């Protein structure tokens, strides 16, 4: 009886997982991120330097500028 329950649970899990996986797509998006040297001209603070609309929403690239120092690029779905 326990084996039958386990089998049914596995079948149900796979049955739900396969349609969800089928919805995933391999799309390519172009995101033009400016060169770090050009970012040094920005004022101090956080800046969105690039963005693109995707199926999951807007993808943004942000940096923080302090003086002439530019932080690492952060990729976010806000």
C-alpha cells in the first residue's frame, strides 16, 4: 500500500512538473551595457544604466557611483 502511495505521488509530481517545464523558452534579449569608463561621468548615487523588457518583466542593470568609483554591475528584476 505504501508503495502504491509513493508511486501515485511520483506520478502526480511529474505530471505537474512537465507542463511547467514546457512553458520555459529560450529567448535571446539584447542588453547594451555601457563601458565602465563612460559611467565615471555620472553623479554620485545609484543609476540604471541599461534595461530590457523580457517575458518575466523588465531586467535592469544598476551601478552605484561614488566619486570616480563605479560599483559592480547588478542585474535585477525590480
